[in-house]
């Protein structure tokens, strides 16, 4: 019998896949997983020893804002994807609130052109659903490179804001794929603006209170059932929503962020504007309930909501300071630290960052370490202790709310379709990202 031939073999790593966790070799050929097992006698163009490391399916971050076009002083597709690769993320879904917004076929095609040859991980782009493009959504959501339709029910401006039930229902009736929603009730946000205290970032979560989030999510679940549609609710920030969504799995999936699982309102005095995001980081009681929802299986995916602003912008007095913080590079180490603390298992982390996104968004060839799938791997050292620093952050904004946080668990390698993109903190094969494919 002729010896097996592979382009790449990852050897001696603890592979986490459908069989559980165990030491196995992985053979890669033509960018896909060709064989899993004992491959010591096989021939390979390259062998990489992963002894003492865990090999996970490539981490997919389904909510990032890379700011290109129009806002590239904060971030662009190259710098954002560089941060992703250095953090162990192999694919991202990028959001439509750029300038111009991604609401037409031409705008989507422009982003795909910009991404080709510049992005270090694979990519897809959300298309914004608006009052103006409802008639086009059924075609826009099926275009190559489209992650689906994203709707802002609150916390947006101009044409991307769809705050009324009739507008949301029209969008849901026009599409077939699962749409993603920023769920805050715009009417309540406007009613409560008087709760904003000039110069006091801690008033942010008082203004954008839990009722604004719950009321919007209640409306969205009702509208999804009326339209017989599937919805995905981004960045859940309240325990109330977790209880609601446990009873709404027929129509709704949901996302939690490392920020809402790690930080709390007690951090406002320390972090100020660096903690400001929408929906807000709230009290520790809500954080506890989000963890409970994650443990109960209500949470389907983790997304970073990477939304960078410059420190100069963040230095503006509240409420002029913008909402949002970087996160794509810190998602893996922050959540591995939670794994080491016993708050979730490594297999649950994989489900939330690989299998979950592939399942609910119908991504082709991603989310598992299995024969025939793309050779996307996030290689981690679960016992490595590191301190996250602003100086490590590759995002153009150059900072993180986790500066100074010591974590146990660290990304060592990022492989995208068989190419070693990052190893030990160094980019090794840049700019080979391609558009994701969907069923």
C-alpha cells in the first residue's frame, strides 16, 4: 500500500471534535482535512508538532465592525483581520454600518473587492435591512459573500434604523435566511435620554435600561412568529431576555459576548468610556443570568461585537463619547480563561465559536474537525498564562478594555484552509482570506 501524501500534518495535538477530546494527527490536502488518526508514517510537505496543545475547529466571530469603507481611521479590513488572526479567529462576519452602508449589491461587491488579497481570515458581510431596500432583500441575502440580513431596531441612525413593527415585519416576510438584530427599543431610548449624566459613563446603562432590551426582544419574537421567520438576537445583555429566549427557540437564536460575560457595571469607574457599548454592560446580576443561559444551552454563539474607536474619540465627555470597544483579538484568551475557571467546558466553547455559527448560519465546510471540511484550526495552549496588553492589540485603535488582565489559555496558531496564518504571535501567511460559502 502506497504511503499517504499530505500537504500538512498537525501531529500530537489534543484534537477536539465530534469524538470528544483525544491525541490525534490531522492530515491536510488541498486546503481540506483529509485524514484524522495516527499519521506518523505518512509523507507530508510540512509537519507541525502540537504536543501539549489543543487543536480546535477554527473560531468564527459572527459580529465584527471593521469600519471600511469610510471610517478607516479606526480600523480597516486588513488591520481588523490581522487582529482576528493573531487572536486565533479564522473567519468573521462583518457588519453593514460603514460609510456608505452595506445595503445594496454594489456596496457588498465593493467590500468583497476590498477584502480580496488583504484580509488574513475568511469573511462574510452582513447586508443592512432598511425601509428602502425591502424589495431587494430576498436577492441580496443570497449573493455570494453575504452573511444574511442585519437589522438595527435601536442604536443606529439614518436609513439603517428600523424601529417600527411594520418595518421589521416587512423585512422578515421578505427573506428566507436567519436575520440578525440589534434589539433595543428606540422609543424607550428616546424617552429616557434625560437619564444621561454629562461626564458620567456609568449612567449609560441607566439610560439604556434592561426594559429597553427586553421590550424590543419581546416584540421581535412576536413578529418572527407572525412572519414564520428565524431571527438571531445579538449581544444579549439582560437576564430577562435569557428567560424569554429559553421559551422562543422555535424562532430565535442568540449571541452572548465576552464583554457581557466578563465585565460589569462595577467596572465603569475603572474603565470609563472604554466600557461604553450598546447594549450596555450591566450589573453583575445580569452577568450571572447570562452565564446561566449559556449553561442551559440558550446561548447559541459567542460574538465579540468588535467595534473599535480611537482613544481620542473615547476621550470625549459622556454622552458625546462613542459606544463600542475592540474584541476580536481577545475573544479566545478571555473565554479560555473562563474555561480554566470552570465556567464552561472546552467542548462548549467549541460549540459556541465553531459548530454553533456553522449550524445556525448554514456555513459550508466550517465548524468541525472532520474529513472533507476546510482545514481551519485554532491551536491553543490551555495552560499558558499571559497578560493582555494594549501593546499586543493589532487593531488600528490600539487598545483593549482587558489591558492588564492576566488570563490562563492563549492562542498559539491560526490555520485557514490549511495555511498557517499565525504561529506564536507572528503572522506567517498573510492576506489569503476568502469569502465564506453558505447553504
